[in-house]
C-alpha cells in the first residue's frame, strides 16, 4: 500500500501515459503496415501491361488473361506445364509446376500468381481458374467484361 | 406452409425486438419504469421465435421443398441428409438467419440468467441487444428473405458447392457464428454500461463469462476452419490470409484482448474505458467481417453471390452501429473515472502489453485486408498475402509472447523482475538451446527459427504458474490460463515446424513406381474409378512406408467430379504419425510423352513434421477457455446459492 502511495505517478497521469503508449504503438503499427503494404502488395497485370512495364524480377505479382489456344504444353516430367497468356495485344509465356485447377483449359481465363523471370517468362506458383458460377477471380470478372469478347474472337 | 410459418415467426420476432428496444429504453426513465418488467420476457420470446424460424428453414431444406427459392438454388434432392441440413446455412440468406437466431438466443439467455448487475444496466444492455438485432431482422426481411417462394417450381435444385459438402465444414460456420454473434452480447453490455455509467468490477465479472463463451466458439471455429482449408482445398497450406480467414481472426484478436482486459477490470478495477472500447471493437470486427464476406466486395472462396444492394445495406448497418457506439463512447468515456493505479512491472502492466500488441496485430490484419479496397478505389489492383502478413504480425506477436512467459508470474499492482527472474532461467536456457539446435540443423528461415525457439521456452514457462501450488486445490480458472497458454506454445511449435521442415514432392508416376518424400517411400499401386452418392472419382491407392523397414500403409487420395453443380475437387489423403503428417493429393493423368505406353499420374506429396500440433494447440487454447468458463460459472452459482441460503435463514429467523 505504502509503496503505491509513494509512487510519483498520479492516477490521471497514469491514464495519460497508458494512452500515449497505446497510441504510439498503434500509430507505429499503422505506419509499418503502410510501408510494408507498398512493398509487399502484389499488383495485378494484364499481358500488355506486363510487357510494356515489367515489374522488377522477384517481386510477387499476378498476371491475368486468356490461355492462348494451342500454347498449352506439358513438359517431359509430367508436372510442369508451359502456356501463353494473352489479352489480344500482347502475350506472355508462363511456366507452372503443379496440379492445374480442373477448369483450366485453353481459351479460358486464368489468373497466375508468381514472379516475372529474367528471361521474360512468368513463373507461376499458383493458378486460379474460374471455380464455378459463384466464384470468379475479381480481376477476371472485370477483364472478361472489357476484353473477353475481343479475345475470344481473335483466338477462334 | 412451413415456409410461411417461418416468415411469420421472423416478422413477429422483429416486432418483439422493436418492443424490447422501446420498453428497455423507456424502462430507464422514471415514468416508463413499469415497462421495464416486460423486457426480459420479450427477449426470451423473441429468441424463441427466431429459433422457430430457423427450424422452419432447416425443415424445408431437409425435405428439399423446391418451391422455396433458397432451397432450389442451393440444394438438391440427391444430396445426403446431413448436407441438406448443412445447406440451410451454406448460403447467404440462411447464414444471416442463423446470425439473427444466435443473436436472439443470446439475448434470451442473458435475459434468463443474468441477475448480477443492477436492473437498469440490464435494461440498457437488452435494449442495446434488441437494437442490433433489429437492424439484422430488417436486413433479412427486406434484402434477403430466406423463405421467398419460387413459381413455377423447378424439377430439381442447383445443388451445394461441393467444396462445402464436407462434414467438417457443415458444422464450422455455426461454431464461428456462435462466436461472432456471442460478441454482440459483450457489445450490448458495453453499451449498457456506458448508458448507465456502471463501469466497474461487477460489470467486468458479469461480462466475462459471455466473452469467454464467444471466444471459445471462435477459437474452435477458426481451428476447425483452418483444418478444413488444409485437407479440403488440397493446397497443403493451413492458413492463406484469405479475407474470410482474416474476418474470423480479427474478432478473435479483439476478443482475446477483451478477455484479458476484463480480467484486469474484474480483479483490480483498472483499464475501465479501454475494456469498454474493446467490447465495442470486438463486435464491430464481427460485423466488418460479415460485411466483407457477405457484400461480395472481396472475392474469396467463401463469398456467396454478389449483390450490391445487400452490401450497401450491411454498410449502412455498420455505420449506424459502430458509428453510434463510438459516438456514445466519445460522449461518455470522459465520465468513466480513472481506474486503480499500477506499476509498469506488474500483472496489469504485462496485460497492457498483451492488449496493445493484440490491438496492433489487429490493426495490421485489418489494414492488409482492406488495402485492396483502397487501392482499387485509386485504380490499382492489388492483393496482399503472406509476405506482408507473416512478418508484420510476427513483429508484434513475438514481444507479446516474450511477455507472456513473464506476465502470469507477476503479482498484481507492483512487482520486481528479481523475484521471478530465477524461475525464468530454465525457459531462457531452453530458448537458447533450441535456437542453437535449429541453427545447427540449418536451412530454416528467420520466422520459423524464432517460433521454434520461443515455443520451447514458452511451453515450459506457461506451466510455471502451477509451481508450488497444490494441484488439486488450484482453481479452475488458473488451470484454464495454464492450458490455454500451453496451447499457444504447442500451436506455435506446430506452425514453425510445418514451415521450417516441410518437404514437398511433385511428380508424375507410373503404376508400381516408388517415389521418396522426406522419410517416406510412396508407391502408386492402382488408380481406379469409384462412385459416391453425388460424385464419381478417380481413386489412387498408394502404399506408403516410413523409413526403410516401416509398416506398409494404404492411402486413398481421390480426384472427385461432382455433377450438381459440376465441379472437381481433390480429396487429399492424410496419414498421421506422432511426429507429423503425410499429405497426398492426386492430380490428373499426365499427357503421354512420345513412345510411352503406360500412363503417368500426377501426385503431390508433403511430409509435414509436427503439423497436427497446430490444431491440437488450437483446441488446447479453447479447452483452457472452457476450464476458465466452468470455473467462473461454478463460483458464481455457489455464490448465488449461498446468498439465497443466507436470505432464507434470515427470513426464517425474522419470523
């Protein structure tokens, strides 16, 4: 009891100190978050954009477009696939190692998550295809409205 | 007929919620005091009616009444019964009905059993609960009526998303909802306390069991959801920082902070305004989560059909409730008097660190989840994933876990590190030893390395509060704390080990071929077609062996094709050993290379050392919560019984 009474901090001051500590940490967290988000957020590209202004190699980005007809090839190991994604203006070769989603076929839309390699090939570590009616990758939804028709005609 | 009954029950429940709000609010005034007596019974009946409406929905789903639009859109007569029932909440309208049902039942339960607080505070609390419910009733009745009829009646329903046709998932949403909506009770208590200015230990003690209950359900729900994502999606990961996962994590973080600050308020009458604030924030996070998921503003596997009207409606509700609560807080916070003082080195001080760090993590997750929305408004399409979330949340989680080792040993009000320092020598040495061991093994990234070292020390330190106690006489809440903190160490060890030591193998193999993954030899025996009630599948028979002379075990991963709606899913096969889990996914048939006769099948295999500890740890955390809850409630019941006895004796003697 006595020690607490001797403590120089008054109740009001303690409240202030607590408030300041909490605010400093939270503002620090917010600033850190903002900084990290600028560096770590993965941007979405369509092929013509990624060809015009390629992101720095090694940065995680997403690439969306149509799988070019006749471009889908499986490598000899049976699990690596190579294909090209295009948006009617440009095409980007993509390589992916893994099990492809069931609705991933030539001529369909795809969003590839991965990195741009130094040789201009996009190395994907995940492919998102249209799952079902209720789940369409958001970017693909917008894109298909704008470009899908055109792309489909060109690829036919 | 049943559907109409459900709709009528829903309207009646909404009307009663309005009555509950009005009579609760008037009951606080002098002239309306007589109305106060109606509040509790009305709350009980309202909960009952909401439950009746939900039962009606379950009934129409279980008999597949296709004249109800919701059933036709989301169910199919060929589905197993359990998934028909689960289908009732596997869609937007049904899940919102479940939401208001849980909310109504929560309010009814509070009205029935909560007698510890002054009646005025209870009236304000129940009125607050009714106010929140009313908004969601309006949302259901005007924007997403689950009982809408369809004409003409279709021949067959659309079916349920096959990913959702899984037992684990059938019971995962209700669990999470009990947690989300349970926090509405904490919110209402906070509102009630602000309105009547009754913020003190009694309020914290009354609120704590409700927060604990909601928190237990949230913990179990998140753990189950994570395990579901792990084995059902077939991607080998257990947490994807998907917006919907974040939507469940954010209320959990806020509720965890609330739980600890409640403890401070109950025991020491400090952190008053902060506890109220957290009560508001926790339920706000539940609502923001619901908004994110239900509005379709963020795409995710969980997001149901996109409907801008609904998004706007929920956004308006959010603005009213969160905005209103914050305004009330702003008006009244100044009148909440200062709490008791404490030194920095004290139990309170440690819990303040816990609270601030949890809030910081909450901020990090909230920022990362909403950032794609802001960026899109600015014209950039981005997504935010593990490279942001993992290091940023660890930045605050690690100091918090370090304090977690010390905090439970400290005394309330004022303490010295010197007193507890000696006990922490062993955990500190364990951390250093584990750190060196992992370093020697090599090849481990920074975060898993920190996690592994920390988890070992934390595991030991979390048991220290039991030292020197008579274990039989140790109160249940202390056991709860120890078990929950130990669970954190266990889960942390599992997570770190999974990311540090997992081995992945992706191959295309012929029948009879053997491939190695970690210590396992895996032989593809056969691939054969099999059929289920509403799917067909290719099933691989794998013969696996641990080490050179282990026992041969069978694993049966499948690649399933559902026909209603048409979709393919991969059913992974898991084999659990004491030291980890072997995870197998069957892909498709690889195209034949020139001159090849036998076909090859794609296999994706993982060996994940100690991965199951992630979920065992999660369940331990929930178990800790349960022990604490049982302990608290039992103590309350004993106190009430004793009080009644004393009152009874007095009455007798008086005669």
